C-alpha cells in the first residue's frame, strides 16, 4: 500500500505547483496571515512572506485581516494552484504584510495573485450593489490606472 504524501507546509511550496500537480488533491498544512475574507462566500486570501494564495474556506470563524491561521486541506487547480480547506485554526492576530506597490500591467498577470498590493488611480465611477441573499449592500468602484481600468469591490460581510 502506498504511503500518503507528506503535506506541503508553505504557501511558497503550494504556489510552485503546476496545474497538473495541484489538481491531484495534495495534502497541505501551513500557517499564513489573512489578508481578505468574505465569510458569506467562504473566499479567503492568505499570505506568508511574499507569497499569497486563495483558500476556499470551510469554516464558520469570523476571520479578519491580520489574523494568523493554520490551514489544513488539499490542493486544487484554479487560476493557479489554490487550496480547499478542511480545517482552519486561529493562532492569533498580528500585523498585515506590507503591501507591494504594483502598476496596471502587474495587476493583470498572475504574479501578484492573492498578494496584498497597493496602487494609485482615479475613481471613474462608484456603483451601489444591491443586497442579495448572501450579503449586505456593497459598492463597485471603476478605477483608472496608468494602462487601464480595474474594478474594486467594497462591501460588508
């Protein structure tokens, strides 16, 4: 009988997987800092050092940016390697990672996916998003950067 694979223990190791490798549901156990969490959608972004990753969360914890957590789960293939959690444990609260300054061209590539970034732009429009069955109202901003537009969604949980 084959031995189960040892879990991947860092965001860096998970991010270095190919799509084919990530689709093999490899086990993961790693610590990271929450940079974004939408509880109603179970969408979680975490970062450890310069590496960030998307986690499809299966938790009822009310996580906040700066929370340090332990994530257990498996890999899966999305826009890049990401994680489907089976368990998330709160370890404590700390500082957010320092945001990386980026421009439009860097934003539209996968290099900074799930990494906390900062940029400068001009808000061209702000549209109120009506509440739905899974969230309160929010706002979508259309922001002009040097090189193109990005949409930023602001909302409450």
